[in-house]
C-alpha cells in the first residue's frame, strides 16, 4: 500500500516476523533432577525404617540431614563446584571413612563370640541354654514353620496349649499368641497352616534337625524346646538370673556368677570362672595393651611383625630388582626379538593370581610336587618355617616381577638417550652411566609405585593364605604360624575356629594401619627430596 501526501511516495514495511523462542531447557533439567534425586529419596526412605525399628535416632538424624542437604544442593542453581564434589565426597565417607571409624570404635570393645549383644540378651541366652525337662513339664503339640525359605528361613515353633487350645508362635525372641482364625489345627492340636508362616513338611524339618534342637523359645522361668519334630516341652532353667544381686545362680549347686561390667561377663567370686555368654562393653585400651602385656601374644606378635616386614621388603625389593634388570637388558636395541621376550615375560602377570597360587602350593608339595620331582629332592617345603618362607618369597618373585618389568620399561623409555650418550662421551662406563644417571632417574619415577607395592605386600592376604594358610604352626600355638602376616593373623583371630574376637582383631588392624601409614609417609618424604635433587 502506498500514500502520497505531497511528498515522496512511501511504502509500508511488512510487519516483522515474530521469532519463536526455543523451548527453555528448564523442563528437561527438572526431569533430569527428578530422575536422579528420586532414587536418592527412595533409598533414604528405605533406610529410615530399619533405623526407626532399632531406635537408632542419631543415624536417622544423619540420614535426614544428608538427604535434605543433597536435595537443597541440587535443587538450587548455586554452588556448581559442590554439585560435582558431593557424590565423590559421599562415597568417600561411606566406603572409606565410615569403615575406618567403625573399625576404630570396635577396637575399644570386647565384641566377639559370646559378647555380641546386650546384657539382657546374655541373660536370656544363659537361662535358655540351661533349660532341662523336669517332671510335670507342660507338653505341646509342635509344628515347625518359617517366615522365609524352607531351607534357610528363620525357624518358628507353632505350639498348641493342651489346656486352652490356643496356638502361639515362638522363636528366640519369645512367644506370641496367634488369632484362632489365622491357623488351621488338627484334632490332635498340630498346626497344619498359619497365616504368614510356611509350615515345614517332615522331610524339610528333618534336614534342619540341628537348628530345631538348638532353638529355645524363652518363657518366664525357662524355655520351650523341641522333643523330636512333633512335640515340645516347657523346661525349667537350671541357671536363673537374680536382679537383687545382679548375678546368675545355679539352682542345683547354688553357685553364683556376679556381673562384671568391666569385662561384660558373669564371673564367679569363688574360683574366677567366667560364663561363656557375655555382653558387649567398652574395654578401653585393653585390646591394644594386650599385645604388649600378654606374653602368649606379645612374642608371636613381634615375630609376626618382623616376618611381615621381611616379606614385604623381600617381595617388593626382589620383584623390583629382577624386573628392572630384565627391563634394562631388553631396553638395548641390540637385543633381537625384544617384543617376543616381553610378551613371554609378562605371562605370569596375565595369569589369575588366585589360581596360580594354588598351583604353586601343589608344586611345593613334599610327596608329589613338581619341584621335588624335577630336582630329585625330598624337601618339606611347606612343613618347615625356613623353607616355607623361602617358598612364599619365590612365589611372590614369580608373580610380581612382570609388573616391575612393565613399569621399569615405561620409565626407561621416558629417560632421554642423550644423557647416557653424554656420559659415555665423558668417559663413563656402562655401569657408571647406569648407577649415576639411569638408576636415580628411575627411582624418582618408580618410588611411589614401590611404596604402594610395599603397602600391598604388607597386607597380601592371598599370597599367604592360598599358599601356606599361615603355616607351619607350632604345636603350642595353633593360632599363629611361621608364615603368618599380621593380616592373616587378624583374620584367624576374627573368624578362626577358636572363636571370633572382633574387638582384638580391630585393634591389630589399627596397628597395621599405623605401621603402613608411617612407613609410607617417611618414604614419600624421601621421594620429594629426590625430586628436588633431580628436578
């Protein structure tokens, strides 16, 4: 459209097109936050119920505060660096700091077999373990049931009172009466079905007969135990707890055991006898001082510590020297077929260490082992302390030198060839050039790896346990063997057949941590000094 008002013709410009703004990324961001934070909230809710059930209010408060902090952090646009650091920090706390703190707290307790629960649980266990059937004991019709899998689920006694015909369910925590409408009972009083429980057949129950015999349902003044698979009786406790004296009294002999809170056990004032079932208490530094003051422990502990250092230094030093020598030999361009040699030399490192340790154990067998057969000897390699230690060091040498060969080969390639050429021009021989130039530069690069290798070998559980199991053992000390490291000794204390001592094992773990940490700190300081010299 044009207009003319005595002036130049003007033409109306077309209206500018409206540009449609691209959709805001806010919706996608919101969906992403929901997808990531939803599982976090779900896990927090799932974890809250066990904490509430066990009345762990401090843990519940930490869980709530952590969840709220994560939601606030990721739902606000600020603190961008913290958004990236938070997941790693949280995982560090869960998988590193918390286990260390829990181990340290356990080291100050008597936690172990016989000292796992509270004092009330110990009293119940002592009383129920002493239950015997007496004349006039009430007899019950019994059905064996479980709340889980028939083969592995927790056992429950379903019993019918002969007088009232009431049906109750009992386990180690006590007896609970069931509603009549929730159970099906035969004329003889045997329960055939119960809501929430799986009644075991005779065949399924017979497979768990030992567990059924061991189960005792605590009741006032005694406990209910099984008499076969279809009958149960209410027996009387032979040892009864008396609150007025805070003691356990034997109803037959009259002997008493008084509670000693310092050790978490009932102890007889007459002869010092301690009942096996106790409770968990704080024992202070007793687990730590026990290593020094108890002669039965201090001697074996010191021998184990010395051998532990010898093993770690020998394994690390031996593998490094052999690996370095092979790497230097193959670094020369005059060697033909270097790549083939390198592949062959790396084979031990490529083999699964778990399987190879078992193979080496059989090779050192006295009667049919390959080593004695090949050399025509009759050495009891794993039956004598000296030869057993030599054997594990040889195994470590075979398994570990390929790693040192690989890292040394890489470090040699990073050293400029001009340095060696300049030393030869100055008249230095091959050995002088290696000792004065190559080796110091190698040590600067490889010392951190040697430190980590030392720490690994100091706690190399598989190398000992799969080869010698810590043996050979002295007849008077079956808990501590000639090739035991502190870590295998700790494992035997915590999970050995003589009874678990988690508190004492945790204390030794603290010792190991302090030793390795101190050695590593000193070594790293010397490494920094080397770097400053050769920088």
